[in-house]
């Protein structure tokens, strides 16, 4: 009560009048009413503030937990298909195959198998080579390759500082490389060309192979002052000869390469640009044996050594036209060097350096490889989805250059899975036509 009596004296300054007593009573009543109302309002505000504080604390804790889960979450591309809520589903072999195509240099790709119908146990090997070269006198350089699983069969064609042309002229004459062009083999693969083609009587060759994926990367390593130019990367989806302009016998040039919608383009910098190659048809996903084709011609031996090139052996000539380069194995078997199926061309200052890395993931079967066999899986449907997605990676890369090859591959897999999902077929013909439109 003492507190309530003080309020009028502290808050009011009254002048002496004859109605002073009435004013005092009125003020006391008003003060008491306001006090009670204020007390009730404070209770409501206090309760509301408590609720607000509780909700704020809950929101804060939720945000902390969400950030914590994001920071501790493992974002491995090899697990993304398994943990995602996407309808994409692949076998482990199919997932590894997809990842090996999107990034052949990843350590997780070691031991990859081709998930085709021919699910034979095989010896799975990864071979690689690193090399350096220079831009030619014409301000252009190229690296193209014909994939092989043989350790002594040249499969990379690269120009150097002595190359004077602005096109991809590999040969100056039959069995002669053009000035400034060299060939590179992968010496760390386990089996030779003789192992693939040498036959005793009617017996099969000692080993047969198939290629899961191939990768080639390039990056500028010259001086910072002269850094310039662009990188053009192209893989022929039908494994045609990329040393030639399509439909002609003229050597490939940068403007022709740049006009293809499946050519990926990036700046020629110290960041590496990457392109991969893989099977283009069903036969390239299987092991080729004598029982399938028969005979022992030079073209057949070439297809065993260069499965993506097949028996084709035409290479571009300086000044136009085509010719071939014939080689002989230590065992006396002849074959032609395979035509390249994938190419990288760069522009820049003559004489400037660039660095390349090349990797091949291969499988082998045969008596001399049987001690190293590991199991392979079959996922024919998954393999088809992977090839469909992989064939569109370069085109998607042009539209979204900042996205990684794996992200583009995943988008393609999701799209392929959506298209392959079964649908309910209506009985009405008009409804079917509407669905297929």
C-alpha cells in the first residue's frame, strides 16, 4: 500500500484548489485502475515474450543443427546415387562405370568394369602417361588418340614446336609421321600387341581386352605473359576419324571443330581441361575373340589392338588426302595404327608449353591374365543409361561450363532414368497418341 500511495505524489504536480480532495480520489482510482491494467498487460507481454524467446531458441538450435549436419556430411560422388532421393538407380559396377567416364583420373575409378552382358571375370588395369609439348609455329597444337590396351602400340598423336600447320596432318607420307608430330604409347600396361594378335595354328590369341574409359587432360604451363588461346575438345560419338573433317579427306581445323555442337570449349589456362572416351556401340563393350569374327587379316588384328578404331587405318596427310602407318610386332605380326576417335586442339602463342595426362582403364581375359581375375557384374540396362548420359556430357558442358563432368553426368542419368521409367498404358488410342506426342 505504501508503494501505491507514492504514485500520485511522484507523478502529479497539483495546485491547491477547492476540488483538491475530489481530484485526489479520482487520481487514486485512476492510478489503481491503470496499475492493475498495466500489471495484467505486463503479464500478457511477459508470456508472449516467453513464447517468442522459446520459438527463437528453437529456430536457433534448428539452424545450428542444420549447419552442423551440412559441415559433417560426406559429399562423395561415388555415394550420391545411393543417398539421393532421385529415381536414379544403378548397380555398383554401373555407378563406377559412370564415374570412370565422367572423371577417368579419379582414384576411385581403379578396377572399373564394363557392365555389359558379357560379365566375364577379368584382369582390371589402369595405365597412364604424362608428357609435355609446345604450341607449333602456326599458333596451333593438337593431341588426338586412338585408345588401346597394348603397352607397345602407339595411341597418342601430339604436335610440338616444329609443327608448322594449322590443321591436323598426321602423316607426310605412308608410314611417315609429319614434321612436328610424334606418337606415344603406354608402357605401364601389362600386355603387348603380340599378346593380343599372335596365334598358334587355330588357337585363340593369348589375351583379349576391352576398354572401360579413357581420359585426356591438357593445361597451359608456359609463361604468364604469353598465356592466351582456347581449348577445343571433341569426341566423335560414332568413333569416326577425328583427324579428318567430317565427310572429307581434308585435315581437321579449329573452325570446323568449333562448329560442332558436341565440341566443348574452355580457356587455355593453368586449370586443366578434360575429355573422356568410351564405348560407342555394343561390340566395343565386349571382348573380341576369334570365334566372333574368324580369320587373321591385318584389319582384324588392327581391331584387336585398337577396339574403338576398328579395322579403319586412315590417317590425315599433309596437303590433303589419307594414308596409313603399318607396324610389325616383335612376333612378326603386322597391324595398322588406329585412327583417332577423340581430339583436343589449342590455340596460343607459338613455342609456349603445355602439359598433358592420359589414362586408360582396361580389362583383359585369357590364359596369361587369369591369375589376376576379379569378378565383373552385368547391368545391361544401367550400361545403356550410362552411355546415353555420357554422350550428352559435352553438349551439356557447353551450356553449363562451370559445372563438373560428374554433375552433368548425374543430370543425364536422372533424365535417362525418367525416360526409362515404366508408364501406365491407356486402352484408348487417342490417349496413347497424346502421350507419345
